[in-house]
C-alpha cells in the first residue's frame, strides 16, 4: 500500500527531515487485521511516552486518527508508523515550532514458518552488546544501529532471532522481540531502564499475567538465569509468542506457561 | 544550494531509505572554501573507517568525486555528506547488494561571533551522558539522539557549546566538537574507544602537534583533569579552534598552546 506523510500519499521525505539527519524520532510496528490495528492503545501509549521523553510535541489524537484510517485501507498487513521531530536546518538544536512528521508505511503480514510458533526458534547469540543509555532505554526510537549490527551477525535460516545482552552480559531481549523466561512457575523479563526496547506485547503479556495470577518479575537477568530457565520465549506485536528451543549450548522445549501466554497473545492480536 | 542524491539534484529521499528507518548510515560536515573541501583526506578517511565498521560497501572514489564536484559549485559554505546503507524493505537485516545512497546538502558558512575565537566560549555542563558502545564509538554515524537531547538542554546564547561526559563522569567531548586540555605543556584529549565522535580536526591537530613536537596524550579524562587544566579548547572542522573560557564554576583564559593550535587549525582550513 502507498505510504502517507501527514495524511497524504507520499513516497519520499524531505532531505531536511531530522529522522534522516539524526534518527530524531520514534516508530511503531503495528499488526493490522481486518482493517484494525492490534494493540492500538499499547502502541499509542509507548509513542506518547517517547514523545514526552524526547520532547516531541506531536498531535497524538491526529496520529491515532490517521493510523485508524490507514489501517482500514491496509486491511491485513503491518503498518509502520514513524514520527519524526520534523524538518530543520543543519544542527542538533531542535527548532521550536517545527511540525513533527507522521509517516505511515504498509507491508503484507509476514508469513513466518508455522514451526516457529509450534516448535519454537533458536536464538543466535549476538556478539553486539546493547549500550546503556537510560534516557533512551525502553523507547522505540529511530537510532537502531545496534540492531542492524546484531542482525547482520547471522545469515542462516536456522536462527529466527538473536539474543542481545548488555555490556555486563545480562540478558536483555531479542533483536526484534522481548524475551521472557520461566522458572518454577514464575515469569521473568529483563528490566529495560538502561537499554532495550519495551515492547508493546511484553507490556500486554505482563498485564495479562497479572490478571491470570501468574507471578512475574521484571529484573536484571544474568546469563545464569537463562541457564536455569525451565521455559524461554520471545514475543512481539506482529507474531505474538514464539517458544525458544535453544541458544548456543542451551536447549528447551515449549512449556505450559509459554503455551498459555502464546494463546493469550493470539487473542490479543486478533481482537 | 540544491541537494544531490547519487549525483543528481533532489529534494527528497525515498521513504524506504535505511537512514530514515534506523539511522543506518554515516555523515561528514565539511567546510568548503573557494570551491574546495577542507580536510578532505581526513573526512574521507573517517568515512572509510565508518563504512568498514558498519559493513557499508560504498564506492568511496565516487563519493570523493561527487563531493569535489558539489564543493566546486557550492564555492563557500558547508557541505554535508550523508551516506546511508540504501533502501530496503522493513527489517533490520541489511539487504545484500542494496546500493548505498550518497546525499549532499549545502548551506552557507555559519557566521559565528568573532569573540568565540578571540575570547573563547563557555560550555554548558550537559546532564545527558554518552552511552558506551565500542562498536560505534568514534564514528560519525546517523544515530545522534544523544546529541539532540544534550543540545536541547540549553537555549541561552551564553553557551556556544555543551560539555558531554560519559556515564562515569569522564570528560569526552562537546556536542559539536572535540575537547582538548593542556596541563604543564602537554596536550590531552579523551580516548574515544567507548563513546564519542573522533573529529577530523581532532585527528589533524594531533598529527600537527606531533610534527611540532608538542607532547600529546589520548587517554581517559576524569573531571578532575578539567579542574587541573591550564588551558582548554574545543575544535571542529568548520570553525577550527575556540578557546574555552569556562564550564560550571571553572574558568580559563586562552593560553599559548591554544593560540598556537588555533593558528594551525586556521591554516588547515584555508589550504
């Protein structure tokens, strides 16, 4: 589907855009089914938080309206929303009054092998470590060179995802996903206050776990936590939940809590 | 002057460009005088290193030729060269064979107050700290949200630059410049192997210092090194050298080594 800028069909963005110059903006990758964006409130909540932290004064009601209109025309696919601080002349200083640019791009729903969801995926152990930057941690901003470098580490189709750690070796997330592990019936996922992207599906699963009475902890996860895990899974807001079969020398089978949350994710994406 | 993409006049870049999507690229900001780019070899050397480290397979001879052509038409000004990995569909994975995009933008030479060079500037002590990422440190890549956040910390015209430190409080650089300090006749500048941008003027001044027999050390600089400095200056490849008059409670006067290297920088920019 044709892309939009500020609600109008467009194929190109002004060279003065600060998204290009500095990665000065945010994005959301949103599954669209039957013309409706999945997890809409979660995506808008993260975008709102990003705008606050980067001091981008976007009209978020307008962003929402445009996204709904775009999704209704896309029907089934993935809508990518990019929100940049707008255009400016050379120089890092944000220009007061610059109009943030709203970009919408559509692509077909990806057709992942069904085994990813059924039997799980192997994670490539990325050497690229996530740098710590508390001011940007959690946000889905446009500065994504770490993910580009990490994703370039493997070309084989055996690994559907990569495992990303921080400089201390702590387990943080996947390149495209968040990671959960289960031990003794408790759900664990990494604290993302120093690095990482706080995924919309991660937030939704934590919320659903609380409603279902599944104990969950958000905390630092040393690599040993992975070694001791009973179950591991990754999640994002396009495919939901994939069990993790292994990473490096570690191996797991899809477990009961993974299956339960996989069903929850499926429901979240379909309603 | 009209911008170019891949050698052709253009005002907009394709929405699939990975520079916009992920900040997946590099840039150089080059002073142009009399139709010639200053410090050309230094800029191309840093760009080459960046391409190697990001595995961007650009035709650097072509980049050089286009830059020379663009500069000859710009006459006097600043040429900004952006080199992105090119276009791709959604997804972090670099696409084999994608053609890197060469973007050139021109602007007038900035007219800084003459006092900046003569009497020096005050640095705003930025709270934004530079995150550590050895894989990207030194490069002038397009992931520049830290600089955007740091530059947004002050609006007054009293501060012409900001001082950026790392998470440990070590002195690294300015928002737009590198920083040198002098103590007991020795020149010091920060080691940039964990964070920071290795400026082309910084490299040129270190080279010239060696030729002039001025002892220089590239090392970690705790904040106390600044407190104990006899002279402090910042440099970049547009304005050359500005003495630093002060930051927070610290104050300096432009010293002899600063003046000597300021003259060196002027010569480098004019030849």
